C-alpha cells in the first residue's frame, strides 16, 4: 500500500515508519522539517507538510491509499490536537483519501471500574490536559465520514523490543494479570500496521497492550 505518515520524526512515528517499510509498503513521511528525518530507503519519500493546514494535508495525501497520523503536540499546546483533527478531516475529504489511522490517547479508555482512566485517582494531573484533548479530538474523528481507526495505547508506552505479541481491546484499557497496562513503542507500531493491512476496526477505536 502507499501510505502517508504525519509525525514520522517522533518516537512513535519513527517506529511506525520502520514497521511499514519492513512490510514492503510505500511510505511518504510528511513532516514540518524534512532534514530532521535522517532515514534513507528506496520506498521512503520525505516531504514537507503542515498537518495544521488542510490544503497541505490534501496535497500530501492525494493519490495515496491511507494516512497515519502520529502527531504529538508540544507541552502546553495540547489543544492543537483538535485543530489537527479538523485539518485531517477536511484535508483528507478534499483529497478523496478516506482511510485514516490515528495514534490516539489512553485517558478516555474505560477501566475495570467503568470510569475513564483520566478520572481515576492515580492519574497524573499534569497529563490530564493531554488526555482531555485526545478525548475531544476523538469526537471530531468519530463524527466525520472518514474510514478512521483510532488506536489507543495502554497507560504506559515506551521504547523496548518488537515481539509481535499483544492483546487488542476496544474502549477498555488493556491490562495484564498483574494490573499493568503497557506496551513497547515497537509493538504498538505493529498494531498500527496490522490495522492498515487488515482494517478490522474501521469507524471505531481499539486499544492495545500486553
């Protein structure tokens, strides 16, 4: 498939980029500063684009099979996630590229008690604005006509190893037998490209974890 990845220069974006190339996809990395992505591959094209500009999104996406957004806002600019969501919806609609996979947040996932993760007592207060922005952005995607898939990570996502072994949930936080909710960045990338290839969760959210 031919796929555009926004946010390909970030930690999660780079892992998704590597996984997509590993599986023989044609990848266009759409980034604000192309010189920051020092990756060379015969199936990789690097272009300059602004995810906050619908026209730029359209120009980057046009003619491709799908788009993956791995955009992450700077600290203090969490509400940009809503601008990004609106820009992607408008830009992809205008480009006639309906397939979108979003690297989302975990804060609005439901815990075993039924409450959202970001409403639990131990949820870090400093991260709540980001969690709330992700939740609000999800509402924009779910109200669109795009063939979107919203991929929520577990409570903890960090660099590690690629095992290819994890579990999938829907609106529930995925936890292991010890109550831990975690995944490696590399395995999260596997889940993203699995969804790109299989399309099991179009029009909904799914969560991942060990």
